[in-house]
């Protein structure tokens, strides 16, 4: 939760061509894929890739390259966990017009210049299906139909016609968890009860007792990733309530997670203290007293003197 002086949520989640349209937690090993994966096929398999990962590869294919369904072929299989969808992803890419063979754009494959894509089940381009089931660290080729890449509308600025397929070479560097994915912990006494929808969105059953006077944090789901340090950039899903159970903010309701620098320069002190040391894939509940939140003045719809309750899923750490 940001301080009043910094309201906007800045999430880099699109390529240069187009932005993305807008259960109970499972173990990482058993996590279900939230988007239907596309299969490898004749169109994606005919694309020839020459070169090594992390360099500007050479790509060639016969034109026009057509397909009735989008296809993905893995060139080199990574060793990380599989992409399950609905997640912020960091990628390197080169894009070509599948009809003409002309290059469209590239990240350059130099240093840490990555594109961030929020791959959702309804996104255009449909990266969610293209990446589904692909292990982190893989390189791959996807041949997109016109409908899946540009909604059959084309993009004249980049030389893409309404019926043009698009060929994309991608190195899937890393990606966030779509929700807290780890070992479920028993909910501790003294905290409101957290209930989850089938897609992982938390709800709150408030306590009738008086709010505690000190910061309280409890782990609901323990992830196996790295731990947050002060100054890290964390990708999180969160919902915030006042102690009496009034919801005032939720990234879930906006349909995409938030990205914060974990620092008191950007966030209320209690939010920062609660997240320090929390591991990727975890979910916590934290109760923040007014002096570590918005004090006696409050902000927006939060009255002065409010004790706040947040449920936070840590999806990735940069």
C-alpha cells in the first residue's frame, strides 16, 4: 500500500506492439495450467533458429507462413518450473511478420534489457497460451494466428496486415507465480479469518474484538522462493481492509498484480516491515496499527486512526 503522495500503480506489462487486454492454493508440483497450451505443429517446426540463447539469433522460415491455430515449438528446454498462466513474465524476443518474413522488433538480447508481459487468459497477444506449460529458462518459437496476436486488426505502424500471422522467437527468462503457491499453514488465533475463492482471491471474516495495538504478521502459505529484502522490487497481489472488514483496495479487483519497491519511501512502514523476509510463492496476513499506516489523518476512504488488514501474495522478486 503506497503513501498518499504516490497513488498510481506502475506496472510495466506490455510489449512495444500492444498491451494485454484486460481455489484453493495448489502445490507447485501440482499447479494447474490456467491457459490452454498450444501444440507444436508444422508451422512452428518449420521455423529455423540459428544461434545461442542470450545472443541475437538468426531466424528464417518460408513465406507466407500460415496456420489455422497458433503453435509453439520449444527450441531449448529450461530447467525452471512450468508456466501456468496469469503471470507477469520477463522475456527476450524477436518478432517477424509471418506473411512477408520482415522483422518487426527485438529486445536486442543484450544485458538485462527485458520486456515485461502480463500474460492473461484473455490477453491479446495471447502469450498465456503460447507460454503455457513451457519451463522457465526455455527458448521457443510461436507462430501466432492473426486473431491471437493482433485480434485480426493488424498494426500498420509495424507493417502488420489484418490477416498476417506473426512469428515470435522468445527466451522465457523468468515469470511470477500467478498466486501464492506453497505449503498451506494453519491460520493463527488473533487474526481475521481468510477465505479464498477458487482463483485464489482472498476474502476476510473480521473479528469482533478490538484491534491489536502492535504490528502482527502471520504466514498463511509458505513459498519456496527467495526472500524479500528492503529495496527489492516485488510483484504482489494484495487486498486491504479496515479492521472492521471494509475493503478499501485490491489488486485482484483490478485484474492484475501490483509491482512495488519495498521501501518506506514508497510504501507505508507497516507494509514494508510485513514483507521483509517473506519468500516468493508465500501468502501472508498482516495487521497494521495506525502509526505504521496512515495515522490519525487517514487517506482517501480510510478513516483516520484505522488499523489495516492486508492479505498479500508474493508472486516474484526482481
